C-alpha cells in the first residue's frame, strides 16, 4: 500500500503545483530562495532555488507522471520480492529530478544531476542479470562522462565569484561548451546516443518514467534554463547539426527495428533531437511546450507496451504481435492514441507542439539541408509509428498474442486512462496558456502543406515496410546492421576511448616491458578485437561505413564554414 500512498501524495502536489504555475504565468511572478552554505576566497557556495511558472509547471508534470507510474507499478510489480526497494528508488529518483528542476545554480544542479545518474544505475540494474548489468554500466559511465563536463564548468566558472549563471548575460564560451557536454550525454545526442536503447533493460515502469519526464529531459531542461548563454556564445550551430543528425539517425534506426521497447526508445531519441535542435535556434518556449506534451504520450506508450509484453509472455518482437485488438481492446486503444499523438495527428497533443515548431522553422529561413532533414525525420516518425499501428491492429492473429487477457488489471487501467486523457487534452490546454499572445505566421501554401506531404510519404513508407517485412539478402544485411547499430557510433567511439585508456595505463604502469612494446601489443589487441567484430561483413560494407562518416564530416565542415 505504500506505493498508493506515495502516488496519491505526488498526484495531490502535482495538481497544486500546476494551479500555482498558472497563477505565476499570468502574473509573471518569480521567487528565489538562497541559502549561503559557506564562503571561500570571496566565492559563495550557496543553494539557490528558483520558483517561476516554468519550473513549477515542469515539476507538476513530473509529479503527475510519477504518481501514475506508481499506481501502474502496484499491479505490474506486485509479484516482485523487493517491491518496497523499488518504490524507494523511484521516490529518490523523483526527488533528485525535482531538485535539479528548482536549481538555476550550477552548484545545486550538481546534487540533483548526480542523484539522477546514481539512481538510474540502480534502476537499470534492477533485474540483476547480465543484460541489466551491461546496460547499467553503459548508462552510468556515459552519464559520468557528462557529469565531468558539469564539474569542470563549476571549476572554470569559479572566477565569476558565483555559480548563478542564470543571472549573467555572458560567460566564457568554455563554460558553455562544458555544460552543453553534460546536457548532450543526459539527452543522448550524437555521439552519446548508445546508452538510451540499452537502458530498456530496466523494468517497464522505470522506462516509462525515465524516457518521458525525468532522466533524458534533464539535459534539455538545462539548455532551456541557460539558453541565453548558448545563443550569445555562437556554439548553437554545432548543436543544431548534431541534434538534427540524432533525430534523423533515430528515425532511420527505428524503421529497421523489431523490438517494441527499443522502437519506443528510439522515438524518444528522435523527439529529444527535435527539442535540442529548436533550442539551438532560440525557441525556448516551443521546446518546453513539446517537452511537456511529449512526456504525456511517451509515458502512456511505455505503459501500454508493458501490458502488451506481459500478455505475450515477455515477447518484445512486434512480429509476434497481431490481432491483439480483439483480446485487449482497451490497452490497444490507449496505445494507438499515444501512437497517433506521436505521429502528430491533428488535434491530439503532439500535433500542437510539432506543427508549431516546424512552421516556426520554415518561417526562420534555415538552410535547405537542415529543413530537409527535419521534414525527412518527421516522415520517418510517421513511418515507424504506422508500422507499430499495423502490427498491433491489422496483422493476422499470432499464437503468442493469445496467451492471456491483460485488460483486467484495475490499477494499470486506471493509470492508463488518466494518461490517455492528458495525451488528448494537454496540447490544447498548454497551447492556450503558454501562447495566449499569438504571433501571425504567413507562409506560402506549398510550405504550409510541406509537413503534411512528408507525413503522408512517411506513412506510405511505413506501409511498404510492413507489407514487405524486409526479407534480408546479403547486401541488405550490411545496411540493416549499419542502421541497427546506430551507425557504428558506439563501436568507433568506445574503441577509441578504450585504446586511449589502454595506452595510458601501459605507459604509466612500470613493468619489465618497454612502453612502446606495450603500445604495439595494445594496437595488435585492438586490431584483433575490431576484426573479430566485423568478420561477418565483407570489405564493401567497411568502405560504405567510412564513406558515410567522411561524407558527414565534409558536410559538417561545409555548413560551418
């Protein structure tokens, strides 16, 4: 019963904070609480908490989604032996996120930031099997890499005399680069994207919480808070390129994927790229609007995916699904409402934020390459969403989807109906509150309908994939591995890191061998490891990978210079 008590507590405070945030929004109130812990060399180590409409509204959404996840977990995790430990971990996770949201000070942000990283390790490793251990180590090491950037920005900003960066109009560009590095690792942008699909080893309620409103959105929220410093530094163009490439890469990879949870995780990665890219162009309120609407339907998607996986006896392959609407109509209704909202179906919550972002982007007059990648990524979102839609509703009934009926869980259904209602109305509700001062955007008819054209094209591509089912031959297998392994970013990036640390250790540690002999051994070891991993590709696939990488590097240099 402790989960129901905690969920009621979160739900009540979420409603109160939402009401207070509306009052703060209309009256433009900002309250700050500062606690000076101690002073050292004229620098104040203080805890600063800022309460404005943005922080209060985001906290209300985090608390509401957390309360629904806890109610959902009461049924989902009911047979778990360590259920009370699970509830305490979620409670600490939410408290760490709230601490990070309230803090505009680098010193106090670091406490919530590190809390998120540490507890996410415990949650991903919750099932204590080899897959969970590997995924949790990847998650925590990648996040620690970004935490290093945040701690280095703390030390570099020491000369300012204060870490309240929100009060500065300009800081050194190195500080901006370092906290952007921290934001990139938390939000899994290129080249730090590989931990996000791996974190699917966590229980489904954790995935629902992490991928909607807590861990992955922490980086986006950090950039929202310090966006004025990013625009002044001129670092935003590189962020724009990397985030658009992340959005494109995730969309392409999701169309080649058959794991249900991994497809939803890659869609989260795609939407995070959309938020970061519009932030790099200065659209703070639009990114925050999409952050809130995305949190609702993404949490609902994971909840419904958990029910579907349970009913299929832990099969996560969408090719085992089929005709499930006859067995669990309520769950499939909620799942496809969230799916349609992700696609940007008119008058659902995702439509208001995505359509606003794309119209504003076309109005800004960005380069054709960026605009084309944006529209292609939107089409790919429709493609993999429609693919999931077809597999769940219109495919023939499979034996694995007939195992059990899962629509009878009271607390799961209660949480999903609340989330479905919010996925239906949150877009229009927030649009009326946040953008009540309308600015007229006049676009030619062709540009106005461009989003619709690309969405229809993406839908046709999704239907083509569904009916063809991609029978792989040898040449197509190379392409499939390239996309499924996220463009080999993980292998190349981590092999380079491993080589660096291997060399460093061999040079520093004194033994009977010469350092250059150890270095040669390290090179041979790495070549052997690399060849073992690519021995199922033939030489042309390696040439293809290298060509793609050098072509992207060339386009990046052309765009920047």
